[in-house]
């Protein structure tokens, strides 16, 4: 059997995705059991007896409700890309407004044979970039004014190449599909934590009753929840390393990407913001906002939790990986 590094990575990805799918099914099933149990209880309190829910009927009801939960959850994801853009306040821009940005995006997209993403600019000083959309044809690139101002031409090109690599690899669709119940629980947590990101732009949270039911279901399969959360974060970190490699393959400029990552990380650290820290789009940003916080001020348990559940590798590790890959190619 082939146990090369690439083969091991493929097997690990397949195993991770299998566990994530299992977690989704388990959470939906547990949520269905909770809903049916509540229905039985209410039926009994109403004095009607529980005969209607006896025997195989309960099983059918649980499976039906679980299927409905999954269907509603997946149907709700159709608006996820629009919501991700809306909470940043980004607006689609024209080539007349940003000719250099359009030229860069078009050149890189053509280079890797993907459709040119629609381009949005977010009116924030926080240096962010991300891509969203379930297919390459519907992909959208979001960059902030702060990012465009902070980076030089070669660094902006490297960041765009990183994002286009995500589009090429279908990462947004894969990550969204693989992390459904975990994302649902995160939306509920974000809603309960206070004002949600995007509220200043008139965008309310996507959390709904289906997310609440799935969160309860996850709580009932708590070990799977923790495992799924860890695997989805690890999987996301793998995709970031892959996008970094893709960006270097596209531009041939590892130093430019390393410099861009360092500047973004430093800027996030120097300009604390709550814009995106508690929202799911942080997982799609080129540098995770929380990852830029100084680990020196955190306790051992918090640092361990951050390493386990962070969706991005430490910026230092990404820069070192870029240097190592570049030196390997030279040799």
C-alpha cells in the first residue's frame, strides 16, 4: 500500500470528512428524538394518551423529523454567501473604481482557469480578504479597504492568488457542507454572546430554530461534537496551507505572501476589533482574527483550546512552511 505523505493526507481527509458527515447525521437524529419526545409529552399532557406514538410510529416520526431538520438546514445555506458578504458591509464594485484590483483578479483567475469572481470591497480598516460561494462560477471575493491600503502591489497579488486558490479547490463549498451542525451551534453561540457581527449594517443573525434543535442534538452527542469541532478546524488549517501553496504556484513569489501574512497579522494585533472575531466568516478570512491575538496573555488551557479549535495555522508556521517549500524547490 502507498503510504507516501500525499496518500496519508488523502486518507486523513477522507476519514475527517466521514466523521464530520457522521456527526451531522447523529446531531440531526438526536434533534429528531428531542422533538418527537417533546411532541409525545405535550400529547400526553393534553390527555390524548401516547398510543399515537407507540411502536414503529415513533421510529418513523424520528427519522422523518431528522430528515426535515437536515433539509431545512441545507436549504437555509443557500443564503450563506449573501449573508457572509452582508455582515461585512461590503458592496460590489466596478472596474472603473478599482482598475488595478480587477486586473489582478482577472489575470490570476485566467491563469488557473476559473471564472473571475465578483469583487466586493468592505468599508473597514480591518485587513480582511475572503472568498464565498458554493461554486467557482458563483464565487465572490471580498477585500477590505484596510487590506488594500496596507499591502503593496506584489502582496495584494499574493493575497488574491491565495483566495483564487480557495476557489480552485472549492474550499468554501467543502467546508460549509462538512461543518453544518458545528456551524449551526456557532451561530447560536454567537447570537447568545451579544450583538452579532453585521448588526451595524442591518444584518441580523442567521441563527434560527433549526440551529437551536441541532445544537441540542450536538449536546446529546457531546463527544462527537468535540471531535467534529476539532476535525473541522484541523481540516480548515489544511486547506489554508494548501491555498498558501497554491498562491505561490500561481505567483512564484513566496516572499510576497509571507510579507502580506505578516502585515495582516500585525495589523490585526495592533488594531483590536470585534468585527469578525465571533462570526463564522472568520474561518474564511486569510488570517483568522483571533489568531492574531498575543498568546502570551493567555493561560495554558486557553492556548491549548485555541490551538485545537483554530481554523488557521499560526501565521509564523505558515511563513516557515512557505520558506521551507521554497527552499525545497530550489534544491
